[in-house]
């Protein structure tokens, strides 16, 4: 039976952070001054094992779970991730199985992930121009060409690919059109994400947000008018717009046009806690239960109890000065 929260929203989508580590230090997510060489990442024994993750997913299979997204941190840093994909595919032959990645390691893994049963991959890419890309991701080792090579390989392997771009005013707004041109040319759906006030480390300010409406205005200036499309499903995060040619852009407008009303997402952190909102300050530990020999029914009942108390509507209640110093980092609970 479906799980329903206080606002009658079902739990349909589980995002699983498989690691809190990353090979990038995107300034809006893991700024190096907070995630430097002295940062305490989770020790290995704190991470849920693939068996434990699959156990949790399996326990939700008969209560309306439809989508699982592997994320992090950078999911491709976790060793043998394809094993987890195979295990999840076995647990849920009908599950929509997706992954969000920065793409740096995708080229070498795309084919085996597809063979293991992954359906879709969302690649985060904030710039075409190498200098802006490297400044935004705070990396010297990787350039956009490597990310495009990963995207190409993922498409060749048969994965459905989308690109996600976070736009931060004064940093990469000049990359909106170059990214749009290249994605349009290769017919890869592109989604723009408004810069969000997740976590406590990115020193978010409202005046660094470029809204979806502002981005649409820039796009229309070059490509002609955009027409809004109806949502395919209520819980869809991106609002879709189409050019006359039929090419679609998505806009994830968590700041200017929030979508908590239909939010059906739960998050499982790398250390095994359930979070019911991206902006939560604390999670509910499942790892203890799992390591104490809980049955799938116990796990399902624990998640039901958490979900039934859920009232989160952070984006709809956000104020200009968010002020909450205790929000958990996105790299920890999974974007
Ligand atoms: N490392 C992977 C990646 O970058 O795709 C997966 C994890 S990352 C936390 C997931 C998504 O969150 C990425 O698309 C990233 O751009 C987005 N993200 C991180 N911090 C953000 C912020 N402050 N505002 C908006 N999106 C953010
Ligand atoms: Fe790493 Fe993804 Fe966060 Fe960038 S957005 S620092 S790639 S987890
Ligand atoms: Fe869902 Fe929380 Fe985001 Fe609202 S703010 S859409 S409740 S994750």
C-alpha cells in the first residue's frame, strides 16, 4: 500500500547517496574551504553496503516506489557501482533506475552500467568553456571535452541522457547559450537548475540566483519563443518548455517557482539515514535497524512511520534570509 505523508503526497522516488566523496569541489556544493584535505568523510564501515541499500529498496517495492536515483557525492567514485545497479535491477525489474553524475568517469563505466540495468543518466555540466567549467567545478584535471566523451559513450551504450546545469549569476550565465546550442545540436535534453540554498557552506545569496524566467528570456532571444508543456506527472521537478522545432528545455525552479506540493522524494544518505526533504537538518537512522537484524517488514514500517509524519515544504516556505545553520549538505544526502 502506498505511503502518504501529512499532505497526502506518496513516496514514489528514492534518491540514494552512495558516497559523500567527490572528485570535484563545485563552489556551490562542496567549496574547497569547507571540503579540504582535512575534511572528515565517512569511514567505509559507516557507508551502507550494496546489500543493505538493496534491502531498503526491496522493502519499499510493494508500497509504490517507482524510481531510484543513485547520486552522491560522485556515485562513480564508489567501487563496483555496477554491482549495485544489477542488484537493484533484480529487486525491481520495473523500477526506473537512474543516476546523477558529474560525468568525469562516465566514459569508462557507461556500457557496464547499461548492461547491469541502468535506464537513465543525468550529467551535470555547468559550462562549455573550459576555464569557466574548471572554475565552477574547482578542478584542474577534467575539462568539458571529457564530460562530452562520457555523454557520447552513454548514448552509444543505450542510456537515456539528460544534462543539468546550475546557473549562478556572474559565474556561468554566459554559458547558457553555448550549452543550449551544443545540447540542441546533439538533441540532448538540457535542464537549467536555479542556484539553491542547500547546506550551510556555499554562502548562498538570493541575488546570485538567475531565475528560470530570466533564462527562458535569454534562450528566446536566440532560438525563438518557448511554449510551456504540461507535466507528464505531478511529481516532475522540471517544468518543460518546447521550441517550435520540438526540442525541449527543462527548468528546475526551486527558488522562484517551487514544487513542494507534489514532492514524492525521499533521500537515503550514504550512512543510512532517511531524509524527507533536501533542506532537512536531520535524518532518521535506518542503518542501526538494518545492522540489528531488522526484517524487510520492519524497515518498511520504520519508513512508513517517518513518511507519515512528513510535513516538509521548504521551498514554498523559504524566506530571503534562510538563516537555518543546520541544513545538511547536498553532497551528503544526495542531490
Ligand atoms: N556529483 C553528482 C553530480 O554533480 O551530478 C551527483 C551529486 S550532485 C549533489 C547532484 C546535483 O545537485 C548536480 O546536478 C548539482 O549541480 C546539483 N547541485 C549541487 N549543489 C547545488 C546548489 N547549491 N543549487 C542547485 N543545484 C545544486
Ligand atoms: Fe561533486 Fe556533484 Fe557536488 Fe559538484 S555538484 S561537488 S560534482 S557532488
Ligand atoms: Fe521536496 Fe523539500 Fe524540495 Fe520541497 S523543498 S520539493 S519538500 S525536497
